[in-house]
C-alpha cells in the first residue's frame, strides 16, 4: 500500500511516487544521477531487481523518509527471486563495433518480447560474441537467468546437458518435466550457440508452452525456418570507403578499422593509426570484407610483419591467412569458413552467387534477374537467402533507385577459383553448381 493506493510492483510504486512529486522521468533521473533509460526500465518492469544503491538514490531524489522510505525499499526487495539468476559463461575478450546490433538484439528479446530469435551469418562474423554480450546484458540489467548450450561442442552436448534434446531427437511427452520445473515462469534466456544442425520444433513448442518466461536465442549459419522465428542477419563490420584514408579520424571510427586496430594494439602497445599506415589498414579491412575473425587473424601476424608486408602476402594469396601460432582466437583459416557457407547453399543459390560475382561493382535484383534469366520471384528469394546468410551485403551509398548489393570480396575470389576449375575439368566438388553456373 502507498497511502491507501494499492500497487502491484516496485515499478508501479516508483511511478506513483514520481508523479506525486511532480517529476518527469528525465528530471528524476537527473536528480538521482541515473540515466532516464534506467528509470524507464524500472517503471516498465524491464529491470526487475534494481540494485540497493539505485533504490537509495531514487529515495533521496524523491525526498521520502521514515515509514514510506522503508516501504519503498521493501517493495524493491520483494521483487528479488529466492535464488540468484544463473549467469552466462564469462567473455574472454571485449566486443568492438557491435553497439547497434547489441541494442537491436537486446530490444528484440526484452522490449518486443520475441521468444525465438536467430542470429544468422558467416562463420567468424561474431555471432557467438554478440550473443554472449546480449546474454550478459539481460543477466545484469533485467536479472534473467541464462542457460548456455554450445551446440557445436559434441562433448558438452553429449555430457547430459538438460537442454541437449532441443538440438537432437524429438522427446516424448513429459521429457521436460524437470527442466520446466527448473525454469518455470522465471525470466530465462536459453542460448543455442552454433545450432547449424537444426533445432527441433517440438522441443521448443513444449518448452515455450510450459515456461512462460523463456526466450530462446539461436546462433547459426542459416535460419531455422521455424514458426515465430525472428531472424537477425549479422553482416561483417562496416568497411572504409575508398578515399576515406585521407581522414584518419573518420577512418578510425569505422567498425572494421576499430576492431583491427584494437587487436593490433594488444600486440604492438602504443600503436597509433596515423597518415602513414592509414591506407594499408583501410586496404586490409576492405580486402578481408570486415570479417571479424579474418581481421583478428591478420592482427595476430602484425607482431612479425608490418601491415604493408601482410597486405602484400594476402594480395598474392588471400587464403593464406590462418590463425597465428600463438593466439586467443579459434584455430582454422578463412577459406574454411567460406567453403562451409557455400556447401550449405542450394545449387540454385550457389549458381546465382557465382554469376553475380562476375559483376563489376554493385548490382540490383532487377540486374540479377536479367543476368540469370530467372523469374523475379525466384531471383528475389535467392538474393534474400544469400543476404540472410551474409554472402552478399547491401552496397554503401545506394541511392533512391533501390537497394543494391555486393558479393563479398572473398567470395568473389572463391567463386572465380571454383569456376576456373569447372572449366578446366570435371567439377568434382560442386557438380550441381558447375552445371547450373555454366548452363545458365
């Protein structure tokens, strides 16, 4: 009770006390030295467990004392759960240049209430790191529990994880009794990381039905194709446009440059992006398509090669880039990620990718229709798939004439290599793609 007026939550009580004091959310935030978003999130219930220090600052700003203050602080404590929410795994490195994507994904789960969200993109584009960043944010800010399932780790999946059946064979009725009791209606984020083998609809339907507070975040190289799935394509980082290297300050604000320079500074303390190295840094970012893992590999080699030497090596053989011997990043090479993405395409999708990789500059869907000879609907569907999977990107500076696309530079090289093999002899690796590409 608040002066005879019943309230059902701390957020509602906060709003009542704020309005009674004649304050806006912004003015209360200013007096309490908090952000207006923090005040709004508490009032709307997005933040279910404000910190004690935050509650004290609010009480001071509202100038409430005595019994009313005690009731105000008690209302905040009543929203605490009996047990601490489960935390996600610890991040091993900082996330760079993904502020917009982090905000969009966080809002999809907490504001828009999407229950099934898939982050889709190339291997090495940073899906896992983005999911981890959002998982920590919902844990710290909204006080959700986070259950993390590394689907690509067969040892962990086979070790008896409570969530393993979500990515394996369908379960019989009642299979999730213990799991549903564990989650119940508590706000929980289940992360299925690397679910390239697919997620079973029956599993998710049962969990969603029995766990009202459950949200599921999937990372994979292709959409799951499930009802209610919100797909968020994750593209490589923004690349510097040609000529931008003349403005070092503007160049340093570009996402791919920020990431590359941040990794280089770990190996070359004191490194500063200046006019002398700006052109080659910009060229590296463009050559590697702003792909985070490729940029991390490249930065790892700058301890023994200058950026100019590295660029010369990659110009001669772009797929010679692999993880350096001493590194914190995943092993492998750039070609491995690209080949895996190609193998997941249908022959028709691969054929269109090969054909459009020959186009100089950017192109529109209408131009793809003309080049392929397909119907507009067939071509639009294939372009949509290629974009969702991160093999093509929206071209920078597209005008009012409509959306235009670019094939990623690295995929242009792969497609040209494969096309040359087909013309030289039997296409042993991608026979369907060879037939479609050469017949089209």
